[in-house]
């Protein structure tokens, strides 16, 4: 796969962030989320693409029905799945 443009790298970041956010919002009512921080870093070196996704979720103390760590980990997994799907689509277009 040829090197990705800066625009495509930014697009990958947006795809990962959106997937992580959708995952959290599908598991927890919006009004119960006190803070949601999603950080995505994409770096391409020597033909390898490194993607780092960090998700921090803080819920209202009134909402204790879920395991926050599981929600955060699931959202990271969803972000990576979305990136892989996008990269597969790019590869198939070549």
C-alpha cells in the first residue's frame, strides 16, 4: 500500500474517534456521561501504520449499571475495527 496522505491520516483519526464515541453512546445514556475524552494518534513509518486510541469515560455517580473499564476497552476495539475496515476498503481500491 502506498504512503497515505496527511488528509487520509486525518480521516483515519476521525473514523476511529467516531466509532469509539458511537460505541460509548450506544452503551450509556448521554446524560449519564460526565466526561468523554477520545484521543487518536496515527503515525506512518517505513510503510507501517501505527494507530493509538485512548478513551477516558467518566460517568455520573448516579449511574452504576455498567463497568466503565469495559466500556472504554470496547470503544477502543470498535475504533480499531473501524480503522481496519477503512484500510481494507482502501486496499481493495488499488
